[in-house]
C-alpha cells in the first residue's frame, strides 16, 4: 500500500498552546505514550480502509512514525510512511487532520493533566466521573445552550447489509426530528445512523449536525473512525468510555452487534437497575430490521435468564419500524429535559446518574483476571452484572485489541467460569454471534479467544 511522509500542523486547541504545554506534549510523546499515540494516529489515517485486524495494519505500515516537534507557533507533527488514502494531491484530508488532532489532544491531556495530577483519585467514584467530565469538556463536547438531543447508538462493526441500511433509516428519522447522533465512531451500526442523519439534517437545514464519536485507545487502534464523525473524543479506557456515553447521551439505541454490544448492554443495565436511578428517565430501545427479530429475542431471553424478568422494564424492543423508534426517542427526550429542569441537573452531562463503583473500575482482561470471574445467578445482581460486563469486555479484547490478541497468542484462550446453566446460556449467545459473523468482519477467520468452563 502506498505511503506518504509529510509535516502537518494540527487543528483545534493544539493550535493555541503555551510554551509549558508544548514542553509537556513533547515530553509525553517521547515517553511511554509514544507507541499508543502511534497506533491511534495510524488508525485515524487509515480511515476508510475497513479492518479489525490491528496486526495486519501495523504490519502494512510497520515503518509509520509520528513525532511531536515544538515550533514557535506551537507544535508540528512529523509523519513518516502514512497511508496515502488520507491525502488528496499530497494534502491531508481536512476531516482526518481534525480527528488526528483530537486523538493527540485527548491522549496527552489525560496523561499530563489527569493521570499525572496527584489531586485526581482515579480509584474513587467521584474522581472517575470528574475525569470523564474534564476530558469531555477539554474536547469541547458539551453544548450547554442546547436542549437534550443526543441519541447514543450502539451496535456491531460487523453487521449485514440489511442491518446497516436499517440503521441508516433510523438515523434519518432521528435527524428529521432534530436529534444528533453519538456512536462508538467505527463502521457498521456506528456509521449507519450518522450517515442517515446527515441527509435529514441537510433537508431540515440544520447542518452541521453533531456526529460525536467516543472511543478508547484499544478500540480505535483496530476500528478507525468513520468519515462522518465530526467530533471525536478518546477516553483512556473502556470503563470511562462507557460512562461518557451514559452521562453525555440523552437516549440509548441498540442495534445488532456482538460481544462489544453485549458488554455495552450489561453496563447500561447495571446502571439502570441501581435503586438510585429508578425514577430517572433514560429511553432505551433495541431495534433492527425484520431479519434481526430472532437476534433480539435471543438477547431478551439471555437477559431475563441471567438477570431476571424485571430487566425488561428497562428497555423496549421495536422491530422494523424506524418511525416508531424516532417518535419514542423524541417523547423520551422531552421527559429527560423536564426531569433535568425539575432536578436542576445539567442538560449536557448527567451528574445525577448513579454509576456503581465496580462498573467504573478499570478491568484488565488478563488470563488470571478472566479466570477469576464467577458468573453465577446465586451472586447479588450487581456483582453478576459487573462480572458479565467484564467477561464480554475480555472477549472483545481477545478478539481485536492488540494487547488482548497478543495475550491469546502467547497463552491460549481465556477461561470463563461459572454456574453450569448460566455458562451454557453464555456459550449459546457467543456461539450465535460467531455463527452470524458478528465477532469479526466477514471474510475473516475467527478462532474463539475464550473457553467456557462450568
């Protein structure tokens, strides 16, 4: 694949830096952050070349390098051997330049201003929430003057053509009703709603719409941002990314997906089932075309078996009806606005939402940690939900994240243990994801990174 070497001046906040900030940026980019930044910037420059194989991309561009160089006007990025598809006639595409700048902005902000600040306690619940808030604020992701209008859309990067088209139609109906879109910023069900909304926003003359993408280093390294994303925020890990979704979004839509979507569902339900959130409106809809009816029936059966029938009170399933989905979201946003007004909470960040501390704490999916999970319905509900979320998170890591893939290659599959009946249900669910090619992009051979032990 062709490559280009060039010098780029970044966009956004990186254009207005003090000399001390420049020094911190340069130092951070030369230290332990260098390889993480290199992988994430490469992923952004590789946007438009669909892949979920980080090793393959890194091998193709093994000589790719990015260096932060201090100059009088701030910083310059010296890039060597970048994907040529990111450039037109030798000039970097403007959107890719903006997303690349966002990656560097967020990685180094967390490294220098939050993680490196002794006053920030990232083991404390309030400290974690404050870190998420500061990262989002630094990225200028808040619109204090706007009514609640952000719909978070979750779903898989590997979905069928019918599911992708359906997600576009849902996005279109949302856009016609003045809603903006937030997704995990990748392909498939993350791209479709944004693409549909762009047409609706153009028709309603509400351009530019908001197409907010939230990612984290392990995910973005293998799932490049889709080209519609016009606001990108990189959270430091999956737990803070999930918290950013539920605190920034005003409604939640779930399209078909695989282990990553299951992880998101478990996190969301773990939050909504907390007693402190009982009366807080947050519309949640699972939706897909007619071909996805059995998929969501399977998800529904698994959730009620694993958690209990009361979980059904927290979501609606709507099949093959984009208009009904959009109308329900619209009504739900009015309830959210009224609730936030009544309780004097910000429209742009849900401070009142109670997120259980175990769901906030970072889980590192090592073989030892995965083997230590105890998936049993005899455990308290909040403990089981937390460990189910961790199990699915580990599978995502073993499937696509560079560190997880390397660990599986070196030590073999993760072992996931628990109650026999529940393990059978987990195995059935994951087997269905695999059979429907939801674990990897079509055409990729999938070797399970896990082994179920009951």
